[in-house]
C-alpha cells in the first residue's frame, strides 16, 4: 500500500481523522491533567480527609472509565461507532458541568465517575474506528500519530488548569471540560461518517458478548500484551497521582508545576512521532521490547539515586530521569495496543473494550496504590516504576514464549 492509498482509507481527510481520534481519546487526558494544578485546592475546598486522599479525583474518574468500556465497546459493535461516541460524550459534558456545583468531596467523586464512564465511549469506539480502517503495522503507525497529537493535551492541560485556577477558580476547569465535550459532539455529528458496515454489526445479546469476551481473553498473546500495557501504564498513573505533591510541595515549584510536568508529555510526543516513522520498518516487537528494557534500566538507576539522596534527588536529575523514562511510553503504548488487537479484527469493539477495561482499570488502581505510598520523597514513585516495568516485561515474555525482539 502506497502512502496515498494509506491516507485514502481514512473516513475523513487524513489530518482531520488523526486530529479527531486524538482529541476523542484526549478527553480523558484532559479530565485528568487539567485538574492536577488544582487537585490540592479542590481537596481542601471540598473537605478531602488528607492530601493523599485528594488524589482520588484521578482514581474516581479512571475506574468507571475502565468499566464503561465493557458496555460501550459491545454496544459500538452492535449499533455503530458514531451513536455510542455521541451518547458517551454527552454524559461526559453534563457530568463535568454538574461538577461545578459539587458541595462535598464525595459528591465530586461521584460526578467524576459519571464523567469517566461517558468518556469511555471515546477510548472504546476510537480504537475500533481505527481498526475498522487499518490493521497491523498500519494501525500501529496511525495510532502513533494519534498518540503524538494526543500528547499535546497533557502538555497544555496543566498550563491551562493553572491559568484557570489563578484567573478565575477551580470551578472554571470543569466548565472548560464541559465545553470540550460539546465541541466534540458537534464535530462528530457534522463530520464523522459511520465506519462499521451494517453487515459487520453483531447482535447485542448477552450470550454474544460473553462469547466474544471469551474469544478475546482466550488469545494468549493478545491478553498478555493488554496486561503488559496495563501494568506499564500503572507507573504513569502513579506519577500523575504523585506529581502535584512532588513538584509543588517537595520541590516547592508552586505555579511552575505545569511546566515541569509537561516535560514528560513532550518526551512521549517526540517518541510517538519517531515510532510512527520507523515502526513499519523495524516492527512493533523490536521497538516496544527494547523500550521496556531501557525503562527497567532507568528505573533501577533512578531508584538508587533517589535512595542515596534521601528521597529528594536534585530537581534537574528528577526531571531528566523522568523525561527519559517517559520517552519509553511512546514506543510501548501504541505498539502493545496494536499487538493486542491485531488477531481480533472480527471482535474489534469488544476487544478494544476488554483491553481498555484491563489497561485503564488495572493501571488506575496500580497508580492509586503508588500514589497512596507517597511519603514526602520520590522513593515510592521510582520503586513503583521498577515494579511495573518488571511485571510488564514478564507479560511480554509470556506473550512471546520467552523470546524478545523477534518479528514473525
């Protein structure tokens, strides 16, 4: 397939298709990263029991987001991608708007969960939309571009959250999320055609869903890569949970926190761009397996440095170390997803839902555990990175029967 044929398979003009897919998936990154500068302020204003408890604004969103994919993915296989995305985004927008009026921390957590459930439609349906149009390395290539655009959101969202917090209040952050959801609804209604052909739709029956679920989880390699991606991304969410306290309290960065946090997003975006360019030539396994091993080596180095510096490495060492570690994400996330989905084209919606549930649910829980171990030092974070990397490598070895970096 030449480059023009590759682009012509997109249901929209190619740049617009990549941008829309990226922003649909980015609704979750926005909902997480835009609140980070205000996390401690929100917790204090609404009566969170402790600063570590304020991290639950992240977990409360992620767990329903994961569970929602189990329902919304099969629904997209039955009724099409477009109506499911529209319904989910409407829920996301309404719940975000209602969060402005939360009168307690518990009420906010409930609304965050509802918003997360709605946003699950973007994750479940977008992966299936791309799989409807592409497969194998082509899918990995386009998902890398989606990830590159997607990573602009974690770079800009904390800066935007800090600006809204400083200029208005934390309530403005939720107004912005609601508006973001409305814009996506309008974009999909007016521009995106349905990508699931009627003859490929599967009846929405409980038995059909159970059978499809069994098919998905019975594929050893697919399940192993999904679990490997889940535990790997647990380290990322551990960082997200801990970052406000590390940067704002431990390193006393104050309003400069978004700039330091965004450095990791730039690293992932750059790595995703490189991955999209070389994955078709080098292969998904070579790139992702090498990235896992580099991540483990860096995790060990940073754990030792953190221990020797009594849990507070020099700020420049912490930032550079995490930047190099985040670079590995650009070579792992999209490649693992493509490797997991590649054998399951006939069950793309269900597969995307199951893998999304495993990845985001398990990653969110692992991230919460790492965050709750925060003790005023960086040591729990880097130990968490190391443990997640080891577990992810174990999943890869299971998927590939003990072999690494060998393409079929």
